[in-house]
C-alpha cells in the first residue's frame, strides 16, 4: 500500500467516527452538564470521598531489600511507595500510553497486512485526539480548582493556570477514550482495558490532582467518544450506529 492509501484509511475512520459523534454531541454536553451539576450540589461530598479513596503514605512502611555476599552488595531494591506507583501510572496513562499504543497497532496491521488492525490504530488515535480537545474545551472555561490547589472547591470561570483545570480529568478522559475504542472493536480486551483506565483514574485521585466527580465525568466523556470511533470499524460488537440524514 502507498502512503496515500494509508492516509485514506485514516480519513475513512475519521469520517465514520465523526458521523457517529456529531449528531450526538448533545450527549457530550449532557455528560459534562450532569457532572457540573453534581459538583455544585455535592456539598463537600467529593472531598470526603477523595479522602476515603486516597491511601496515606507511611514512611515507616518503606522497605529496602539488599542481596549481598559478605561486604559486597549485589542488588538492592526499595519497595515503591503508593505515590511513586500512582505517579508512574499517571505518567503513562495519558498520551504516553494512548499514542504509542495506537501507532503499535497500526504498525502491526501494516506489517501483517491486516486492514482491521490498521483501522483500529486509527480509531484509537482519533478517539484520543478528539477526547483531548473536548476535555480542554470544557475544563478551561469552567475553571474548577484542583484538590491540591489549596483553593476552596468550586468553579472559578475561565483560567489557563493548571490549578483551575480540575474538571473533567484529562487523563481519565483520554485513557477511557482509548480503552473504549479498543473494547468496542475487540471485546476480548474489555477487562484489561477497563482495569487500566480505572487505574489511571485512581492515580489522579491518589496524587490529589482530581476529585472523584472529575474522574467519573472524564470517564463517561472519554468512553462515549471512544465508542463512537471504535464503532466506525465494520464488525464491531459494541457500536453506535450511524444516524441517517432525513431528506
């Protein structure tokens, strides 16, 4: 296949995915609106749930394992802390996971001459990109304070500073978008994708970057976008059908 043919495949997946998403943009708005209403009405519930979810760090529980022969140290290993685990999951849970995974799937399809794999790679990439744009369209104007910002919880209006971009969670949105695209096209991956995306959401709360409602709203938003683009592949098990225009 030529480079032009590969780009044409990507354009086809985009067109089919967008044809499913565009007439349902009201669902995107409804998801964010429901989450925002929840934030306004939660009356401190979000903070209480966040504190219950987070695992407190205890330096006394950190252990250093050493394997030695005589006075010579052969190997040492320090038990990772909850914060370090959450930090790694959070780091790899956004574009560091979604984009390389989409590229890997596409390359595998190109090498093995599997059209469906190539299109699945495109679907994951488009789902990630659209979810990234969507979450920034909402969280920058809303301006919800992050839990670690030391500001009173609430919406502060349009702000570019990171401490005002708590709602929805960007990491949760993009990780669930990629996972949903994979799951809709290949249900066999349902459990590992769901577990990984949920772990990314947990990591954002453990690091005190987002409230539970930020994560839940991002998960719903990303999951819906992922279903639209994953459903663009023929033969997908869980798909949103393309709405036909009325004449």
